[in-house]
């Protein structure tokens, strides 16, 4: 585990997450609510749906690593990993 609680496996997308966060203010001005793919330091275009972005990502990068995120103010509020997930378990 890394200091922030995320696993080493996640760190392979750190460059993409850094680039997304750096470019977020500009993207929010024109593309809020759209989906974007980041590979390395750059992004491709913007899509209306996650499924469209995912399909394009697979076509361009196969099953290699790439980051898809919605351009959202959520990342300004909650930081680089977005809104925390609430996971509940039920005991029988």
C-alpha cells in the first residue's frame, strides 16, 4: 500500500491522473459532463458516454492502461481520486 491508501497497482496511472488534474480547470470550461481518455500526459477527444470512450480506448490501446474520467467538478472538491465510494456489507 502507498501512503495515501491506494495500492501500488494504481500508481501505474499516476501520470494520467496528474495530467487530468492539471488540465481539469480548462476542460471544465468547455467539456464539463463529457468523458475523456488520458494516456501518458495527453488526452484524446471528448465523448458523451463512458461506453463510447471505452470503445475508443480499446480500439486505440487494446487492453493496455489508459484513464477514462468524466470531466467533473467532483475532482476539484474531493481531489485526484474523486468522490469516495461507500461500500456496505450485510451480515446474515
